[in-house]
C-alpha cells in the first residue's frame, strides 16, 4: 500500500514562492506522479505531472512558466516549486501516483490511484 504525504503549504503574498513536497511510503520509481489542486467550491484540477523516469513533464496552462515539478526516486520524493504565486493559485494541493507503471504523467485524475491528504496554499493579494 502506498501512502503519500504532502508538506510545504502555507500563506504567502502574491509574487512569492513555495515549494511543496510529497513523501511516499512505498517506491515511486516506476510510476508517473502528479499534482492537483482544489479551490473552495470548485472541482479538483490538474496542475502538473512528471513521467516515471522524470524526463517528461506536463503542466496546466495556468501554471506554465511559474511552477516546476521534479522527483527524486532514490528518496521517494516529488516536489512542486511554485514561483510568482497569484491569489488564484489558492487551493488545497494534492500529490497523486498513477495506477499503471511507466506512465508519462496524465492530466486526468482518473488515472491516479493513490492520493495524499493535501496541503493548503493561500496566496494573499
């Protein structure tokens, strides 16, 4: 059983930066990983994903050029570096692992089987 635990959220002013981390209890080496977010009253939405090998990355248009996803398979960690944060980035951020091995990182939440509990990111204007 894989357990994912996010950390690094908090309150930041617009234009600031945060780095989210996702720690896995089991190995992440063979699976793509993703970050999703859910704002109050809205559906959970795709933010970024990284392939199982780390060579492929996929971003939502709203975060391209500001967010960077990375992974360290040796440490079973996934990261989301968030720069130039905007108030509209305020949400609970979730880390997730794709169900099938050797994936490229899908933007569809239905491809992900394991989810963390989420970490709150609040950006003030």
